[in-house]
C-alpha cells in the first residue's frame, strides 16, 4: 500500500462522544418503524434497545435502521437543495472495517461506485452516472477515540501558498496541504493536484494514502463557443464527497460516514472557481472575453460568471457526467417541499444555503421563507473535524 506520509501517535484533539441518550434512541426508532411498516412492531425492538443501553451505554443498529437513519439525516440536512432523492441514497454498511488500509480500500470503492463505475449493490451504471452514496464506518464508543478522515472531502485539490503571497491551486486547502507536506507528502505543485487521504485510527495514528486514478473522475473544462476557454487548463472532479461530518442516528454517533451526491453547476462555476478567495477566475475570464473591467457597472463580473457556468455545464454534459443546473435543482427542491408537506413532515431549510449563488431570484426557492429546525438523525461538523480539515490538529 502506498503510504506517502504518516505519524504514529494519535492526535490530541477529539471532541468527546457523549453516551447514547435513550430518549433520542426511542424517538428515532419509533419514527423509523412508523415510516417503514415492513420492519414490524417497534415495541419488542425498543425493549431490546433499552436493555442494551442500560447494560452497555449503547446499542447496535440493524442494517435496516442504519440505512433508513442515514436517509433521514439527508432529509433533515437544512442546507441541501438536493433532497428530493433522499430515499435513493445507497447506504454501504462498513461498520466492520478497523484498519486504515481497510478504510482506504472501502473509500476507493465508494468513489468508484459513486462515480457510476465499480461493483455495487445495484446493476452497474455507466461511468459518470453519479449515485448518491454514504459509507458508514464503526460507531464511536462514548469517551473513546475513533477512526476518522482529516480531509473535508474525499477529493479536493491542493493549494500552495507562493512566496509572493499568491496561491497555486485551491486557496481553501492551503492549511490542509501544508499539514500533508508536514507529514511527508509532496504534490506536483500544480493547480489541480488531488490531495492524499489522511486516515487516522486510534491504533495506527494518521496515515496518508494517494487516491488511484480510477477513484477520481474528473472533467476538463471547455466552452461551447469560446475555443480559448480550454486553454485555461481548468478541470473539476465529478463527485463531491463530504468526509468529515458526523452522522448521528438515534443517539449513536458515526464519526466516519462520508457521503456524496452529484454537483449542482453553481457550486463549481459560481463558488469554487469564482470566489475571490478560491480560484478567483472571473478577472481571467473577463479579460479573455475582452470586457470593460474599469467599472463595476459594466457588470463584467456577472457576464464572466455566466460564461464560466456555461462552460461547467457544457463540459460535464459532454463528458457524460451527471450534474444539475440551479434552475432544475430548485424546481426539484420545490417538489420535495410539496412531497414532504403531503407526508405531514416539516422541511427544515436554511435560505442562505438553499438559494443558489447566482440568479437567485430567477429560481422559485428564493421567493419564500423556510422553517429552521435541528431535526435528527442529522449530520454535524465537529469543531475538531473542522480544524483538522484546515490543517490545524491542535486548534480544537
Ligand atoms: N459545495 C461543495 C463543493 O463544491 C460540495 C457540497 C456538497 N454538494 C453536493 N452537490 N452534494 O465541493
């Protein structure tokens, strides 16, 4: 196994995991069994779980419970516009994996399957037919350290701070990239170097793994009309896989439960490649377009933004990689709101995240308010997970 860096001692900072709250366990199980009559009556199951919690401080989910709990966590994710398909989440039960090597090979399998390739539980699809997938690793035991991945996503591009103050690559990853270099990793120093995975287990410390090409589906960017666009040498990865959020289901904590959906184009075209503190490409695109950038009122930023987003959508479509645009995804979210209302369930939503970062008022999700609620099961980003992803293991 290729290990380009490691440190044997475990990290100091671990957000302590609380013991299972029996009330939360009961609330989840009742909901889970009510929404899934085929699971049978909940009372006998509750008796078993209560006894398990009393004896051990925790309990073990059945695969059905884990599967539905993960889907509910997606359904409750108030920042996600893509929740219409929450029932279709593919849940891979990886609770038996222990070593960093085992975890790594299952993460590679996750990425291959999510990208439409590899072998899985469904009939094989074509490469690029992105599937929403979550891999759930072992539950944390209260008060004990647990396996985790430091990366914020399974696939991210390195960012290298330059002597002059500039940056090559993704400025968001500068801290994490430096931490990987501190552990012995060396990147090519280019704009789209895929970062290694930093997998930490209590027994082994942290180990770095280089992702194989088959796990990293990427799309080179070109524009439907402007030939020069391809010369910019831009690309983006096809699978956004959040790696450091903790899944909590019925009081049980799963600190390693990476999940992915497919991209909405604005995430790449209006944020990752456009934000001034990310790839900051609007001035570059505006220059090639020959726009008048001397005054804001020429709306050169807006015009460059549209062309950048057209390039992203065009390129993914041409490559056969699933991606949605913000109009389509907004309409789907409205359909989701309707479905859930019919089912008698509230939909927690965060307006500031749901409304797309360009042309907000052109989409129906702009023109209304949403309920904000912290419903469980849910995904949370712990403080120490956030600091690890910034490359600061001690910040806490
Ligand atoms: N916005 C993040 C990114 O650009 C990904 C967040 C999750 N997105 C998704 N479509 N599931 O990488």
